[in-house]
């Protein structure tokens, strides 16, 4: 699929990173059309970097969380009549895949299009996305019924919304799975992301102080009885999902020809 582009619209959610929106830069480099969702007081800064024609100006400012932006993007895509849409975090440097057994950077357009072709072959995939390169699994092309995060292809037909202050992707994936749909986490391609809190902007401020602990407690309270635990790794609290994902066993249903 050399030279192919995504069939569905690609949205980048960005805040406070007009001069370092890594995702927009890699999409420009790879020739992939995209729209950046930004708050109104930052529109001029992003327009200067990427062009006003690429902006979706959100109807609020200083929301303090990505939840309103994610929901606004989905509403825009649904209103446009799209069957699905992509939502990408703004700290992705590129996409990597395996060529002759070696993991190398690949063009974003063909990679996203191949994920779309995979997902469109099934009738019950609520959300899909690319695995982080840190965890990229060479043994299989994709995993079913796992958390999908940071680079996600969303089925617009489903009613789910992003909720709360943190762990948006975890919560959304759980909503999809509990309702009996499937998720697909693609391993053949991986997103090369900047480490959380390594860049100013985005939700970095929300993780300062006891932010990580509050966010871990939030997802635990939202999904009681699912086995989500609070653990500390190197003194940093986080939500441990344990065997949460393995309990979802709904099979993929191929789409009828």
C-alpha cells in the first residue's frame, strides 16, 4: 500500500505545544492530511505553525483535561457523517514497523490505512490502535480485547464518551469491552512516543504533585470489582490493570462479503 493515505479523518489533540507538536510534524513529513483540535486562545500560535486550514477550534478554553476535546472531536466527526475517525495524542514522533526483521520507521499514511483495512474486515470492533514501540510484540500482528491508547481509530456508531480527568483511553476501552464489542491493538506497527511528563503542555501539569495517585484512584473507583489495584513503581503510584483485559473473551466477527 505504498503511498496510501487513511480513509478516515485524522485528528490531533494538542494543548500548549504549538512549537513542539511532534505528531503534526511527523504527519506533515509523511504527507498525511490531519486536523489539529486546539483551544481558541492558542489558535493563532498553531495557525502560524501549521496553517489555519488545519485547525478545529474547540468551543472552550482551559478545560484542564483532554476529555472535552476528545468528545468535541468525536461530535465533529459524527456530524460530518464519518463512519470512523482517528484521534492521536500530540507527542508521537512517528510510526515504526518491521522490515526484514528489523524495526524501522515507516510512513504514517500506509500504516494507518492498513489498520483501517484490518478493522473494516470485522463488524464488532469499537476501537483500535497501535501499540507503543516500548511494548511492541513481534510474535503476532495484533492483540484482541486489550486497552487501546494514544493513537486510536474510533467507531462513530457507538455512543461512548470519554469521561473523567485521567485514564481516558483505559476507561473508553473498558466501556467498549463491557458492552460486548471488541478492541484491536495492532503490534505490526508501533507509535514512537515521547515519555509522559517529558514535554511541557498537554496534561503534564495534571500529573504533578499527587496527580498520578488521584488519577489512579479515579479509574479504580469508576470500575469497582474489576481488579484494578494501586501500585507504586520506583515510588510512583499508578493503576495496575492486572488480569483485567484477559477476562474479556468476545471474539472478532468477520464482516460478511
